[in-house]
C-alpha cells in the first residue's frame, strides 16, 4: 500500500530523522493512518516500534524489551526493570549508531505509568544536551491527552521538535483509493 495525502507529514518525519535528536509528538483520531504513516516513513534496521495497550507497566516493559532485543540485538534476552532502564538502553544503543524509537498508543503507556512524560523529559534533556542521535516519536489517538503533552504545564513543554496532527483524508485524495471515476461510487467509498 502507498500513502495518500500525507506528503507534509512524511516530509516532517524525514526531517526529524535527518536532524536527531528529534522528539516527535503525533496525534490524530483513530483510524486516520498514524501508525501506517510512522511505519512507512521511519524505516530501517535501527527502528524499535512499540504499540501500547491496556496492560500494565510491567507487561509494557517486557514487550518493549522483547521488541528492542529483536530489533537491535537479534535476540530477545533483554529485560527492562523500569522506564529509566529502558530509556538508558536506547541512549546507549543510539550512541553506537542512530536509531528511532516509536511509542505508539502513548496514552496507554502513560495510563500505566503516569510519570512517564516526566521520565522522558529527564532523559530527553540529557539526549538533547549530548546530541544523542535518536528520534523519539510519541503517537496517540487520545487527542486531549496528546495535546496536553505540549501544554505549558507539561514536563515535555517546549521539547517537541515536531508536532504532527494527522487529519482524516480529504475526499479528493480518497478518490485515489477507488478504481472508478463515478462520483456516486466515490462518495460511497469515502463515506
């Protein structure tokens, strides 16, 4: 599948990859293609992409360690005791070669560990100061929560280099998915 109507977002993500350290906060309603956009744009063998769910922090860390071990070490014998351990691991890996860490459905990760944004702040400030070649993308569909990450009172305030709000696809671009020129069929398809 190819991306349609996401040129601006792709260009911003490509720029973030080229100018690490980069903190990307991406938000958008459910089913608008955020995860597909990230997976299509942030590619390579130094990418760890993790999607949060409604489990607890311990399960998230176990699954993240498994994904990180597979993606970066070629093995799954890795353990993160807490988010500090995980983020320190990613910084050490990035020091060896640039990498990207995508934390998708971030609202679930934050629900399981309410201090996660301040934990990320502490690490991010160090990464930015030291020029650690890492891209950290926080993505979620809970719009008010994701927007609050950028609020003046948030630990991550002023730290995001890139803020992307992915909107639903426009009718004109949705026509690119159809195999017809019939306006009625295009409207039905878009609906």
